[in-house]
C-alpha cells in the first residue's frame, strides 16, 4: 500500500511517511492500512510502537524460524540423545555428605557479595485468572505473602546467614526482568511494599523485548486498527535484554561472579541457593541446571540431556514414548532430569553469550490462536484454530555454548511447585497445590527439628514419612504413589523465610514441643491460630 502522506509537512506526518516507506520495503505496509481512520493519540502510539521495530530483522527471524527442519523428527532425535553422565551430576539426595561443603562454599561467595539472583518475571497471570503479574499472586497462605514477598525474604535470610558466618555485611543484588506488560505494575508493587525490607539500590528492574505476532505468511498481525499484536520474546530474550540494558556491565561493576537465574512462579524456589552455587563453583562450571526427577514417562516437562554430545533441553513433545519410557539398571527413567528453569551462570559466561553467542540463537515457533483485525474488512477476528505464530527464545538455549556444564538434582517436594493455572482448572500447578506444597515442606521442617503436632484432643498426629526421603533406591512407583495433589490436606504450618531459609535454626522454636494447627512461626515468634483465639 501507499505510505501515508505527510500532513501539511509537519514532523509527525513526515515521520509517518518515512515509517510507511520502511514498512512497505519490508513487505509489511499493511500495518498502516487503517492510518487514515486513527485519531491523533492512536497515530502517535502506533508510530512509537513502530519506531524501534526492525522490520528486516523480524522478516529474517521468520525465515530462519520457519526454515528450521526440526532435526529429523522424533526418531532421529531419539537416536542422538544421551542421559546426563554421573560425573557432571550432583544430587541433594545421593551426595548428602557433600552438601555442607557446597553450602559453606556458596555462603562464602554470598558473604563476599559475589552472587546475584536474576528473576524471570515477565509472565502475566492470565492462566491464573488474574490481571496482574504472577509474582504478585497470593496463594492463600496464612500470612497472605505473595511470591515476590517470599523470594525477597529468602534473600534477606541468606544475607543474614552469610553475615553471621563470615562477620561481614553483604548483599545479593536482585535483577528482575519484566515484560512491557508487567514492568510498571511490578515496580509499583515493590515500592508499595518498601522493597520488602531490601535496599532499593540492590534491586534492578529491566525489560525483555517484544516481538510482533505473525501470520503463517510472515505478515505482522494487528491487535486493533492502531495497535500491533505483540508478545514477549520468551525467557531466552533475557540475553538480548542483558546487553541492551547494560546489566552484565552492572554485574561486573558490583563484583558479581555467580548468577542464579530462576522463574517467578515456583513457590518453593531457593533463591541464590548456596548449595547449588557451591556445587557449581566446586565443579568449575560456567553453566549449571537444577533439575528434579521426572515422575513418569509422560510428564509434560523437558529433560536435560546431551544431543550429539551437546547439552540441551529436549521438550517432552520431541521424543517418542519408547525413549521416554527407557529405564536404567537402578529402575529410574533413563532421561529423568526434569528441567525447572533454574540455572547457574558465571558472569563471564553471560558476557560471552551477550557479546558473541546471542545472535546465533534461533527462535522457537509456537503456533497460536491470535485475535487480529482483518486487513480487508477491519473486523476483529477471534480464530477457532491456530492462525499465526509467536516467536520466542528459551533461557536454556545457551547450554550448547558452555565449556563446563553441570546438573544438580534436588527433591521435587523440597524445591519445585510451579503456579500456572487457576484453582478452577485441572487440579495441577494451581494456588492450592502451591500452598499445600509449602505447608507440607514446613511441616517436615518442624518434625525434623524435633517438634510435634497434636489434634484438637491433644493427641499427637502421627508423622507420615515422605517415601522418597532422599533414598537412592526409591522406585518411580514409590514416587507416583506418594505425590500430593490438591485433594490432600496437609498440616497447616507456615514458617517465615526470615526465620529459616531451608529448615535450619528451628530447634530453638520447636524441639520437644507440641503444636496445634494452623501454626505460624515468624520473626515475632510462634502463633497457634486456634478457634478460640491466639
């Protein structure tokens, strides 16, 4: 189509004409189809959206993404896959004797202010049925703490532990990557809650990029007549954003050498986990992945493995059932290292990624049902089947560039319970399962520290052991038979992260004592919320 003419030679009109020519040259001139119908504010907003858009680059992304042949299909991939070898694997269960050493090494790094946490917080709570970022979700804990609040308090406790052990003040910088949709509300939330007791200067917000949604023909889709259908560029957009916003430079200025990267939606996440960091340092790793054991062959989670000798995450949809079902001599699934988006990187490795490797990353294509304006009629179309693609990169795409890659396996019930769905959905990964997972963990902490729970008659409630409990001989059947779901009702118990980061230091509160539920232990002491008052 013809580029919009400059309105009376004014600067805005001239800019619009220039935009039109640039779009037309890239085969995307249809984006301005409804320009004559737009008011002044809508024109300015659309022009602003297009100003920083590199049309040639988007077209190149599309060609590369659609040209990816998929690696020869499932059968070809299956034959090239190898499980993670034992020499690069650390396990919170099988290496129990090494945990104190790894934790000590990690805390020493934290005490030297050489560790940062990096939170991937770009996700909206759409599937949760809320109009705000996931980190602001309250899953109904007795304290009503949100995911952001819990993570901030874990960082505060870690700083305290490191200072107590090493006698020097320290801080853990917290880098928070938002998307365009979540940036302002996230910043406002932190301000409203006074940064949850952390120093404002040690919390650094930055924004991931956005890419337009495209039709199967590569044409940019319009969400409204004056608005492009945009989507975040995936959590792997992190690496481009690190460069664009000078984040790696900031890390270097602060003396950060190790970075823990994790997703916002895991209520059990051990932020800047000193054991994980210590393990990676002991191994001399530049890149590490924390994993949980897959519960069954068809669980929809990617697995960390080697393909053609190179580490990567293979999505559950990319391998055959026969390969997913393979077992080793110990009865465990052969490909059992379930990816939980929880990673370690050295700052030096991130710098190499930003400067050298990021441009080599290819986008993954997700076919989606994308509401859009019909260019011919101007009508909004709500498609019933996929009509276009969103392009994204994944945070694990850079494993292939690591010179020393390691894997650290932890117990799911200790460290992984994601929040993805509303309670009204399928009973998995929702506020109820997240809340139950945290309270079950804290129940175990109290028992391990020598405390007991009693019912309303004062009778001790028997402790039900977790069957796996770190045993290396736990069979997959054991795990499946003892998975908790939303129908289980755990003991109601919540322990503030300011009191205990990972179950430590609770003996002085609970040893040889009996408690009624709900029980809250926080920095103000012990609270038993019984029916006739506290």
